[in-house]
C-alpha cells in the first residue's frame, strides 16, 4: 500500500468516530499544553530573577557576615536570622583603599512602625551611606538623596520608596514633610524611582533609606553592618576583586584557615549561577510532572487503538484476503496513532501558548506584577518531538497486534 493511501485510510477511519478521536487526543492536548506552560513558567522565572539581580547594580561583590558551610546552595548564617557582628567599620576602610574597588557601601536593616498623621504602617528601613544610591543603582525621582555630611552629622533625613510614600502621604507632596519612624522624627528629602521587587524578593518600592549613622546609633544601637556592597573598578574582573576582598577581610580578621572564615563573599555571577541552577532544577521538575500526563495520554491512545483493532477484526481479515500484507496493516494502524498525536500535539501547542499569554496578561495587567513573558522555542520543539514519539511508541503495539491476525480467523470473527 502506498504511503498516501495509508494516510488517507487512517484519516478516514479517525473521522468516522469523531467523539472517540477527540477524547483520545484530549490526553495528548492536556499533556503538551502542560509541558509548554510549565517550561514557560520556569523560563519566565529565570528571566525575572536574572533581571532583578542585574537591576541591583553593575559589577558588584557582596560581603555578608557569617560563613557558608556545605554546598554552594547553603546560605550564610546571617541570612537565617542569626545575629553576627563580624562586619565592622575598619573592614570598610580597608576595602576602600584597594584600587580594584571604586565604591564600598555598608548597610544595616531594621523593621519599624512608620507614622504620618493618621496614616501608619510597618516598613523596612535601611541605613546606608551617601554612595549607596550610585552603587546599588537607586535613582531619585523627586527631591534629593542625602550627603556625606548628613551621615557624619546624624541628620534625620530619609529617602522613601514610591509605594511607602503613597501609603503615608497620599496625594500630598512628601518632600520636606516630617514623619515618625520608630518614634524618631525624619524629614523626607527624596522619593525613589519605581524599581519593583529586587533580588531575593525584597520590595524596593516599599523601603525607607536613612543615614547609616542614625540607623546604627539611634535606632538599632549597634556598631556592626548587616552587609557590605563593593563596586568593582571596570579595569578589574569580578573574580579578581572577589579574591582581593577575601584577602583583605581575612587579613583584617586575622584568619589564616579559609575554612574558618566568618564572612561570605559573592559576586553577581555567583548569585546568577546559583539562581540559574535552582530555576533549571525547578523547570526540569515541573516538566517531568507534565510529562506524566503525556504518558497517560499515550496509554489512552494505546487502549483506544487496541479496542479499535478488536472492533475492526473482520475489516482486517477482509483487507488481508484481498492482498494486504502485514506491513500494510501495521502501517495503517500506526499512521492512525501518529495522526492522533500529531494533531493533538498541534492543538496542545496552540492552547499552551494561549495559556502562557493569558497568564502573562493576568499577572502584569491585572495583578500588576513584574512577571516576564517567555515562550522558549525548546518547549515547542520538545512538545513536537514528544508527541510524535508518543504516537509511534504507544501505537506500535496495537498496530502489530492488528498485523499479526490470521485472515481466516479474522473473517470468522463475530
């Protein structure tokens, strides 16, 4: 039998039982749609996280108190809520002297109640130096930041994120107005440009930046830092600067054994690599779950094809009686399975792409998140390959069962 005749016959048989064909394809449609949707979620999450890390600033090295033990997925003890006091002012002074470093921005963090008139809320405040804005790529939209003299003079000035400013002041112009943070009066000197959620899930539009001297001495009562951000000189690589930071910090802390470090150093590349590994594992996990539905869909095709073989036993016997070979029968039933999965895969790709687009519009336009649209080509390629392979693998057994039938016994079948 010619290939064209096999495909035509297979298509004709499928159109005779439209409901059965539809229900058989449904498992493949759902499976392929799931693969595309979940791979898109993984790719979108990866792009979003990378954008957030890159938006923190360019060419940065982060120094965090506490050592990281175990694998590279382990977090420093300070990020787990343990108070570690190993980063101090002398470390900042030493780092500033290295030619590979152009900016050093220490910071401290706290949570407090913020009040203006009848409006109050809880907010995260960050004590920073005057060069924090340049180092961490924070842009002042209204007013101005604070200067080194504000830090040295313990001036109670603050720069607000746009969301916290709206919550406190509503339609009023907040510049120059006073509010209370942790029962201390601050004057608003500037409003930050909208920045969205940053790395590690920090809402950068809902923060308050104050001079680090005020935050340390008058609000927290500490003399250490929660983190130090180092901006790398463009003439040096991040890895070289990272090695210099290690050397300077170990010398300052009198550490001779690297296994006894009381701090952690990370570059943006380290963070991106780590987060990329996590999102890749997540994508593989989600895709594996979606592939289960493809297997279920394939089993459904095999069951329906086996039933079809039994129902068409007399037809098979008649075809063999008039000269059809085992190969002709095998080819006909195999093409039926392939056509089912091919069209099911095509419809699944279409629906999966629509789901991705709909989810993106919902998250960005309705819920107002910073979600990133991603429809990776490998998801569509994988969907096509898997759907085709599913048709061949799960259609082969029923097709062979049909081809092996004895024509005399098949003609006698009732």
